[in-house]
C-alpha cells in the first residue's frame, strides 16, 4: 500500500487505493471499443479509408527512414540532403538563405547555420547577390552537385517501388 509520504504528503498515514468511478457515473466499457461496422460485421467504407491512410503513412515513414539512411551513407546529414535538393530543384540554381528557410520550413537562423555547416563540408558556396549586396545566394559546389545527383538516383528508384504499392484513393 502506498503511504502519504510516498505521495508527497507527510504524516497523514496510508493512502487507500483508488476506487472505481463515483456513485451515479456510467460504467466504463470492459475492453477496447471499436467503431461500429456495417451490417453483420461487414466492413464500412470508412474502415478501408482509415486502413489506406495508415498504410500510406507507414510507407511514407519507411521512405523517410530510407532517405535519412541514404544521406548518412553518403556522408551528409538528412538536413544537408534537403538543402542540396532544394537548391538543385530551384529554377535559378541558387537560393537566398531566407528561401532555404522557407523551403525547409525552418527558422532563418537555423537555415543560416545549416548553410554554414554545408559550406564547411564543401557542399555549397555562398556569394553576394550582384543586385543587392546584403543578400547572400547559396549555390551547389561540384561536390554538392555530385552528392545530390547520386542521392536523387537512389530516391527515384525507391519512389518507383513506393508508388507501385500505393493504391489510388477510392
């Protein structure tokens, strides 16, 4: 039996175990409850939708885990991979630090730190914007280009297999 001292109160003696719901409260169900199914236990369309979404989310998580592992095997962090991909996927071939933050959905100072770390590993380089010296463009280095190209080839192959396993919405 618990004592008052073990509950943080001192000198009040033993604390009785918790009792059931208060008098007059409705009883709790005996076991897990399930959403009602169609007639005679048949599956409702909603059940299929939930299963499809759960499966899709599981496949997404597996893909993200694959992507993170592939980046690490390439010698970069998953965040650096996302940075390289955002730059390579940009129309101009470069992004401003604020655009990096927007693409990766991170705060600007986090984007600036990520760019600094990537530059230290020769994945990106920074150059002043010729039209506005206060702005800094972030571009891929030849090494960054090679890394993102290899990772993209791996990801495309994995995505082809993933798309084959995702059923179209009903």
